[in-house]
C-alpha cells in the first residue's frame, strides 16, 4: 500500500511542477549542487548541454524522483549524493506549490 501512496505522491509532485524553468531563489545553489553531486558520483549526465537555469522544473523533479527510487549507492559519495535528493525534491515541490497558489484567484 505504501508503494502505491508513494507513486501517487510522486505523480502529484511531477504534475504540479511547471513545465518550464523556474527561479529557485536562494535555493538554486542547493538544487544545482544536488544535481551535480549525483551526476559526479554516479557518472551520469542528466541534461546534456543544458544549463541548470534552463531545465524545466517538471523534468528536474521527475529526474530527482527517478534517481531517488532507482539509484543504488555503492560508496560513500553516492550515498551522500542520493541522501540529498529528498531535500531537493521537497524544495522543488514547495516552489511549485507556491507558484500554483499564486496563480489561483483570491476570493
């Protein structure tokens, strides 16, 4: 049952994220550092040729969630990089929820 709930939460976070780049403000450096740490420690390239500022939030959170669910660390650097993913996912989701809230008309 918890796998189903996790999958639904994942899908909601992905759907909520804008399909365009967004300004993460002061959290930008943390999110990019997380991306780079996973790429470096697992020898991956998430978005070849694309600067972090141009990555759509939806693609980024989808990638982070996929990595969180599928990567299996075998050394300390990989464990550390993977351990940062939930924080980055939550930050992206929080920004996405904030943007969604701002779009809603106020009563």
